C-alpha cells in the first residue's frame, strides 16, 4: 500500500478511528490492533510475504528469550549467529542470489570456463532490507545486554511490522521503539497536528518534487546517448532532487503517521543538501541506516581508533556494504566506494566532525565560506548520484564523459522543456522553504505558527492545492526496491 494512494487515504482514517475510539482503553488491544493493521498494510502488496516477516519475528522473539536464560557465552554467540544467518540469509537470497550467480558465471567465463547456472525469477519482498535490520538490532542489543528481551510477543511483532515505517524506514532501534509499545498511549491533539503537518510536507516532497523530477530524470538517463552535456547535467540534478524528495518525503509521512498513533520515530533526514562537507552529509542523510552501520559494524570493527590502515579499511568496508545494501548492482558498490574516497581525507585529518551544528544558525544567509562549502559538497554528491542512478557502471562512465564534453555549454534539449521549467521553479521554491526551516525537525514545522489562524490555514490549503495542481505522474517510492 502506497502512502500516496487512494487505498492509504481510506485505510488511515479507518485505522485511526478504530485505534483511538475502540481500543484506547486497553494497551494489549491497542498493540494487537496495530499488529493487525500492519499486516493488512503489508499484505495489501502481496499477502504471501506475510509468512516471511512472521518467520523472522518468531525466530528473533524466541532467540531473545533464550539469550536471556543462557549465561554460557559460547552458546549465546551461537544464538546470535542463528538470528544473523536467518535474517541475512533471507535478505541475501531474495536480493542478491541472481547477482552472485551472474558474477560467478562471468568470473569463470573470464578464465575460459563455461559454467551453466540458472537465474531464478525472484520477487524482492518490499521492505525486507528495512525490517531485517530492525529485527537484527533487537537480537544484537539483547546479546550485548543493552536491552532486556521482551516476553510480550504481540508488542515485539508490532515493533517489527509497525506499518508507518515497515517498508522504507526509518530503521528503528529496539531500544527506542519497542518500549513505546509497553506504555499506554493517549491521544494528544498537538502531537497529532504536528504529525499531520509533517505528513503534508512529505506528500509535497513526494508528489510535487520527486514525481515531477522523476519524469525528466528518467527521460534523460534512459536516452543519455542522444543528449548533450548540459541536458545530462540537468538530468542528474533532477535525480538529485527526485531521490531526496522521494525518500525524505516517505520518512516524513512515516514519522507523521506514527505521531498520529502516539509514537515517536527517529529522524531520518536533516536537510543533507545544506551540508558543508561529506561527513556532515552522511550525518544528515538516511540517518537510521548510517547510524545502524556505525553502531553494529563500524565500531565493532574498531572504528577510527586504530592506525591509519585500520581507518582506511573500516571506512571502505562501511561505505561499500552500505552501497551494496541499496541493491545488487556494481553501480551501488561504486557509489559507496566513491563516498568512501570523499570521506577519507576528512577522517585522516580529523576534520570529519568539524560541522556538528546547523549551517548559518540563527542567520538568514550563510557566509561566503559556508556557501562555497555547501556548493562543493553538493557537487560531490550530485556526481556520486550518477553511479547510483545508472543502469550499470559502463552507463555511468558514458554519462560522465557526456557531461564533460564541449556540448556542456550548449542549451539543454529534451521533450517537454516547458513542463521541466515549471518543475525547476517549484524545486527552487522548495529549496528556499527547506532553507528557512532548516533548524526544525522538518521545513514547515514552525512555519506560520505565529501567523493568524486564517493566514496559517491558507498556507496549508495552498500546499494542498499545489499538490493537486502540480503533482507529477505517480511513481513508486524509490526505496521500495531496496
């Protein structure tokens, strides 16, 4: 079920009304209803994959119980590895089986050996990369005794399958979200209104910015061999705002929806395109995944506390695995490796934590130094997105060579240029609003709160009107395929 669909527009009010008016007096009933609603939400896409998420839930729940009882460290480690193998085994099979088969065959063919291996027609379950990591956070934290294992199966199942963030994050930690299922939730008007405001902004990002940009990004990338350099540059800029509007828009809708039901999800984006260096960008982009890899992979590997070689090794491991998490294609690995190269100079010179606060905090405009730092970091990010969006590595290099040609100085040429101009204008307005609200949790969180109510509501209705008038052709959320 898509957030930007009629199905969800009907589903959400029904769930909201039943949740607050029929189950609000009993915590167990609330959690059970959330679990049922989450299964309906996920099963709406393909009910067959409910068995997969159920199996993961059952395995991790009982491993948590066993870890609590077991004191022998060797046996505890075995239990942890059972959870890791089951969860990553499912993820590896559904997401990476064909990738490894193809590369296995290609490697032997390179040495003149003909290996026959058949690909499988595998459907990638929506959200498997997200709920797998969410469930793993529970067993790892229980193993490390950071978290008491739960005896409440319903609460645990609702935590893993919680529908607002089930299919595209944020990837919640058990230490943050699971305890919220233990506490009785009462309706808070201010919290719900704030959630609706964030959902509205998320829908604007997705429908107006991402979906419009997607149309032109797809057109240019799919026909890149016939485009001049300036058009190719414009294409990757369209994709840059498409992926941000799409993914951060989903996160905004998810966080806002959760607030309607009394839950607080972690922040997933913090205005990343206003970053002053690439380290700051990665503290602000897909925060739930970045911090997951930091806490469960980078730090256990030794982090940045070892020698120079260890720092380099760990940085490349974390970024390449992060890239591979996004998809079974060498383009994602190249994207991750490129970001590691960006990041290394900052790490090795101890400048990776230079920018921890908000840029130009308390000011309308950045300084000249901040402006050029933002522009340079944005340029590095845009360049890396070419690998992320390209069909394969060869396509990425051809695309780059096309940009850096004499045709870069020609006028862009592609179909529907007039519509593209309107998208560029809307994106410019969007960036301006994001800049104004960059010190808040989301851009319009406090925008207009001091205005008179009619003026403030006029702004909300204006955003809704823009969504209906200028919304692009509906596109599936990009991260559904990850």
